[in-house]
């Protein structure tokens, strides 16, 4: 038999690790001298230790490894655990690849511009949200501005403050038309199933679907320079290997019918994404 230090050297592990495995009952010495307390291991115990190390390297917890080696877990159950670990590892790889694309796009931006622009793009998931909104098509952004302002005022009057969240504008580009499809309304703090009319506009309840990954950016107001934020987010989407996967959303984070108003209120632009 081998003393713990010798066995640790053969197995290429630390004596501290062997003592811990002994403490939790995962790998106990073949013999412990009752007088000195020295631990001794037989060479055949190396196969169990190697199995422990191999399963640990696959991401299994030590209690799971012990149960499997003691046959309290069936091969089918172990297979299920490994499938879960595989899914976790694949997800970690995807996150790492995404982070790498973000880093590379930032480096490229610095190389092109000598610095980082004032717009920072953040990816996030978006929850499903109930809204009460009116839907219209417009020819261009000049026509959209007055419509958004009118819908904001009408929706504000139609909803009680306890129901009314932030103003939202959802924009869809119809591929068969030059017109822009706008859904304008308010996020609801609680769902209402009723349709309401105000100031000649009809507001209907609907549910915005959840989005797994969205590129978001915060800009200030609907002033003439606000288009720069859309350009920045578009450049980011292209540089990071994404494609747009749905209509864009604009969430007004501050009041628009009183100060700071449409021109100065902070707005979060959201673009649903899919890998290109």
C-alpha cells in the first residue's frame, strides 16, 4: 500500500484533495493506522479516483459522482445529467462567442473612430408585456410625429394613472409597401380586455411577445439628431453578426406630455435579434 503522499503523486492530485474525499466518504483510504492516523491507499483504488476525476471534469457534483459510483444512480440517470451538462456547456460557448463578437466590434469601432461613440448598445431579454394601443400606417417620419403626439394624449386621457405605464411605439416596415406601420399606446400595469376610444382614436388591448435577445440603446428625445441612435444600433447589429428579428420598439422612459417632453425625454430603442 502507499502512504497518502505517494498515492497523491501517482494519481497527480494533492494530498489535501484526497483528505477531502476521505472526509466526505467519496474515496476512503484502504487502511488508516490507528496509532499515527496515517492514511494508506491500495493501487486498485486508483481506478475509482480516476473515475471521480473524469466525472468531475464533466461538471458533475461530488454527491452525484458518489451516488453513481455506489450504484445509487442508474446509467440512464447519469446520461440525463450529462445531457444537461452538455446543454449548459453549449450555452456557455454561445455566450462566450457573443461576448467575443462584442469585444471585436468595440475594437473595430476604436480603430475606425479613435474612440467609442456616445451610444452604448446593451443586449437584454424582453418580457411579454400587455399594451393598449392604436394602429396606423404613415408615409414617413414627418407624418408619424404628430400622430404619436396625438395618440399619446388620447391614450393618456383614456387610461387611469394606476393602469398606465410608459408610452410605447412599435414600428413595422411593410415589405410590400413604402408605408410605415405604427402601433402607439401605453404599456399596461395590469391587463385590460376592453377597447376604448378617445379623441377620435380607438385603442385595443394586445400583448407584445417576449424577446430572447434584443439590442437596446438609450437616446434623448425625438429631436432631429435622434436618427443617429438608430444608425449606431444598426451598425452594432451588423458588426456583431445579428439580424433584425421583429419590429422595433421605442419606450419613452420619461413624461412626454409635460417636461421633459417629446424633444428631451429619454427613449429606449429595442430591436429583437437573431443570429445572422
